[in-house]
């Protein structure tokens, strides 16, 4: 519930703002309905999934442009299993 509390911001004139969903509710019952709603639950699940992915991910930069994903995968296999390699060669 701590994550939910950090997502909610009380407004000075009453009401609440959900910083996760970027919506404003007029009162506590409306806020409770929103917190139990599909949009808020979906965004919470998405955030948790991305956080878990981030804990298992490695960002690598500075390698030559001609290095391919297979080469990176082979190199990092020495440190543990590699599920996938995502490369953004445009940047």
C-alpha cells in the first residue's frame, strides 16, 4: 500500500490527484473507486513488471557499431544466462 500512498497527492481545496494515472478525484469515495479500477490496477502492474525487468537488465554502451546482438549475447553468457539482447543502433 506504500506505493499507492506515494501515488496519491491531496489537493489544497480538497480532492486527490493520482500521479500514476494523472487524474483528479473530488473526494475519498471517488479516489477509492479509482484505486480499485481497471486503469489504475493496470498501470500498477505495468510499473511492477518494468521494475522487475529493470532489476534483471544491463545497459551497455560504448561498443563498436559493427558488434551484433549475437556477439553481445555470447560475451555476456560468461556472466550468466542471457534472455534477450535489445539494441538501439540509431543512438
